[in-house]
C-alpha cells in the first residue's frame, strides 16, 4: 500500500471517514451518527476507531498513512489545530483536535473548517474543477464559505478566512449568533428563513403553509413561495436578495470565475438561483460580473471527504 490519506468529515450529525490516494479516489468509506455522549472525547475516540477499522479493511497499518486530514465544524486554527466552540457540537469549548489525534495515532493531522474544506473539494473534483478562482458558499443550517484565489485556498493568518456567512448585509438586520447584526447567515440560512417565517406567523400574519405543517422549515417556506403564498414569498425573497447581495460582495472582493452554491437550501433550485443571479445582474459591477458563473455544488454530501483528501494531497505534495 502506497502512502494514503485518512480523510475525515466531522459534522454535528454525521462523521464520515475514508481512505484516499493522491489521485483523491475515496475508498473504504464509512459513516456513523456522531457520538456526542462524552463531548469531544467520545467524538475523537470515534474518529480513531473508524480510522482504525478503515485501515484493517484495507489491509494496512498507521505506517501506511501519510496524514489525517479533517474537515472540522466551525472555526479551527489550522496552525495549532485547536477548534473553537464549534456549533452543533455539545460540550466543545476549545478542543485540541490536532494534538489529541496525533497523540493517539502518531500521524500528522491537518484540520480545516468544513466550508473551506468543501470549497477545496469543489475546486479539486467538483463544480470548480479546472478553475483557478472560486468562491464557495454553503447555505444550510448556517452559512459557510471558502475561497480559492489563484489556485490556492485563501487561509488568512490562522486558516479562518472566508467566514462569508458573517458579512453584514443589513446594518439594521437581526442579531446573529456570532454577536454581530444583519449577517448574511442571520437572514438567509435555512434556520433563519424558518425562524423569520415563524416570527411573522406568531405576529399574526397568515399563510397557506400552516395547512400542511405546524413547524415550518426553510423547505416549507420554499414550497409556499413556489405556490404563491404571500408570506412565504416575502420571507423567501428577502432571504434571496440578502444571498444575492452576499454574492455581489464576494464578486467585488474576490473577482472569481465561478461562484458555487451548496448546502440544503440550494435544493430549491431555480427558486434560489434565479433571484440570486438577478440580484448580481442588478448590483455587481458589469466589468466584474461579466462571465462569472453562479452554479450549484457538484459533490453533495461527499464534498467534505473530497476536500479533506485534497487538503491531505496539498500537504503531501506542496506546490503541485
Ligand atoms: Zn454573524
């Protein structure tokens, strides 16, 4: 067995582990529900156990592994490998993800936040393949981002660059979980779309959506908008305009060739892409928006594993 990459995609709901070679072929993939029983200790134990099982099924040992590359939820310092209170990870404060995993396996560990990892995946194998300048946004429970500029992932000082969900798009907008106001995430994430819709229902507005659910999600709001329900349409359009403004800002700041939108909310398809493209046409500088493609992500739930594999390959072959 030639040197392999152990790719890990850690999420609040699922943890996925696979082996990858330098051609980024994913093999011996497995996934489980994330084990939160003992906070970070049980999650990191679970990663080591799943990785060990992958090795055995591939007939290898830790000596065959060049590195563990991990897509980590929320902010993580890529130099120290310390995660900072990732959302949806109960009991996690500051956690030495890199230090603990290296001690248990004896293998170098690379860690990067999940959205930047997915951006790397889309760049290496997905919708951005063959491009050198890409902006990736995942619109899901929250909104995350990653930027590839000149063929390199934009990392910033400690690997935390491109928190695109926390750009302010409305100075008089709602408070955000990050402590700021009017962040893109506070208006256009799936959670925020559902929350803002329910707030307006609670304030006395009516909607056809309540005919089929007592607890509307973003998907229900999207469906309501599609069938012409006035309240669903108002909340959805507001979110899409905010998302469009976010994309305009990214185009102005990063001058990408392609903007890739992924995450559960993008399942709405044209209902999302049409208004986002219209907002970009309306507000982005013509010279900068010309030729920029705004496209759906291509890798689906394997974006994290593919991106982790790409992160590992960059470690093995720096400068390629
Ligand atoms: Zn924020």
